[in-house]
C-alpha cells in the first residue's frame, strides 16, 4: 500500500464508521450541531495521529502481555491533555461535548488502529493511517452534523442559513433532528448509499434466502 493510500482508503473504501461500523456512539451523541461534530473530529483525529506515532515508535519495547494496558495508558494521557486544553481555551464547547471527549479513550477506532496497525508498522505509515482514519471518521460526523443542524435548527455553525417560522420565515425546524435516533438513520442511509455504489462492501448473508420450492422442504 502506498503512503498516500493510508490517507485515502479510510475515506470511502475502508471508512471506520460506514464500513467497519466503529465509533457509532460518539457519532450519535455529538452531531446535534456542526461545531460539536467538528471539535470532536479534530480531537479524535489528533489522538489517532499522536497515539499511532507513539505506539509505533516504542512497539518493539512493549511486552505482548501488557500491550493493551500500555496502549490505553498512552491514549488516555493524550485524551486528558486535549480535554484540559478544551476546558482552558474553549470551555463552552467542552461543556457541550460533556464526557464524550473523555470517552475517546474507549473509542473502537482509536484502539483498533493502535492494536492492528501501529503495533505492526513503522512510525510514518502509522501516523498517516491515524490521519486517514481520523479524516474518514470526521467526514461522516461532519455530514451528519451538517444535516442535523440545518434541518433541526436552520443554522450551520450557529449562523442562520434559512429564516425559521419563529423568526417570521418559512422554515419549520424538525425536532426529530435534535434527537439521537436521527443520527442513526442518517448514518444508516449513508451506509446504504455507499454499499449501493460499492457493491464489494456488501457482506454475504449468513443465511442465504432460499426461494426454490425444493429448498423449503430441506
């Protein structure tokens, strides 16, 4: 795989959310507005890049028996630093994100890339892999956040885009878009679109449907 492929593959072909179905919880929780989705995306991407580089750098010195403990410790340290920076310089955003920045520690995308890639590859590919997976994750969050904020409030990044009924306009915000199930449906719709175009991403059914009369009796 070329170095450039480490960045481009996670965008569509191997997206951590739409293909691997990872990081769904945060995608449901922090995408009510585009600003929270963007902040979460930046935080997780930074953790992916730094943790991938650090773990790859010391991978030959990590005992196999405690590798997960060391990986989680490194990731947790990075998350704590980012959380403290948010509280210091973007306190309101930190309050809006609540505990979800801290939960990056247990995000399957971060732990998965650390265990399956950074532990087995040099520093530069690991950093690029972290960056690529961060971009793939961010792409989904930004799409979901844009749709939910626009249809749920008529704004983007807090700025009015259309005039709502409350302000004397024509647009009636959809309250459903401010609820977590809307994000679930949007992500499901994205998965359906991608797999309709990229048929190679469709998994084989575990129990094939049998339509022949002879099969029904077996």
